[in-house]
């Protein structure tokens, strides 16, 4: 079941490129392009400001007077050079941690900010494939935005909790069962990669779930039954995001189209929506 879903996700992801070109959906790449430019501009400015803010007290803490005519092996000279090393090393650590947090958060920031447009893209793909029409409603539109934000925050919190738990497990293994760390460490890397892939793929799949008025609980149940599809779709999202700037433009659009193609092909759920009346059927 998982393998079939994974294979379906891979196959339909590659089909997404020709589908986008064939049905003239290339203009959807313009929205993440604008967002990418804005995010990189804000991040660059924020990074410089944050490092300047943090580096000043660090420099003051490690500031020592330069020794006068001291030998290289003199304690005061050694202490002076060690303090300088610690000072600049601390700034580098701040840079690295900030960049790491940015790259970890940027995927969810993109998922949240792009949710309304990607929901419209998924809807357009569904209309092309099935012929169904989904009347636009501003109240429903804002409701869907809120749902996307809540789901992304939920997924981020769960993912970060599991990441911390995995790190702690690695720490315990390294301290008390060091020989096993040779096995546990690589497995942890693979697990965390697949974990992130699942939650990124979940966001692309939920656009279809919300369109058919599935509740968050129903959507989560469907995702857990179709882990393979979510993982394969999110895997491509992650791989694209390793490419600076370009990944932010390509990943949201292609993954959304790929997920919608896979879901529409398998038709896992159907719904009739007419005003406030709705009928739902979730087939496993």
C-alpha cells in the first residue's frame, strides 16, 4: 500500500511539468517568484541586523587588551588569542544557527503564505481533470486560509517535537551505547528526511481535502492511510528546496499539481457541495 502510493506520487509528480505547460498554468510560477524575492530580501536584512545585535555583547564579553611584547607561549598572549578565536567562532555559530532556522522555517512559511494560491491551483487542476466546478466564495476562501495556517503550525510543531526526540535519542546512544551510534545516526538522518517529506506532502494533499470539505481529522486520517503518496510528494519538495531561490519557485507549484493529479486519478473521496448542504464519502 505504501509502495503503491509512493510510486503513484513519483509518477504523477513527473507528469506535473507537462500538465502545467499543456494547460497554460505557467503563470502560477509568478506568485512564488515574487514571494521568493521578498523572503530573501527580508532574510538578508534580518540576518545582518541580528548578527550585529548579538555580536556586540559577545565582542564585549571576550574583549581583552592586546599583550605588549609577550612571547607566543606566554599565558596572557595565549589567553588573548583564545578569546579572539572564541569571539569570532561565536559569531559564526550565530550565523549558522540563524541560517539553519531560516531554511527549516522557510518551507513552512512558503506553505502558509502560498496556501491560498496553491489551493486555487489545485482546484483548477481538478476542474480540468474532472470537469467539476467549484464556485468561489470569500467566506470559504478565508476559512480555507485559516485551515491551512492551523494545519501548517500543527505539522511544524509535531515535526520539531520528533526532531528533538530523535536528537535526544542520538545523544543517549552516543553517551551510553556508543557502538550503536554507527547504526542509529544514519537511520536517524533517513527518518528525519522522510518525516519532513511526509509533512510537506501532507500540505499539498490537504488542498484537495479541504476543497471536498473534509475536516482536518478526516484529512489526517486519509494522510496516514496514504503515507507513501505524501512522502514521495514531499520528498520532491525537499529536494527542490535545497536549491536556493529556484526551489522556492518550482517546489510549491509542481508538488501541488503532482499531488492533485495523483489524488484525482485514484479518486479516494468524492463530494457534492451545494451551498451549506454537502454529502461526503471517504473511500479507503
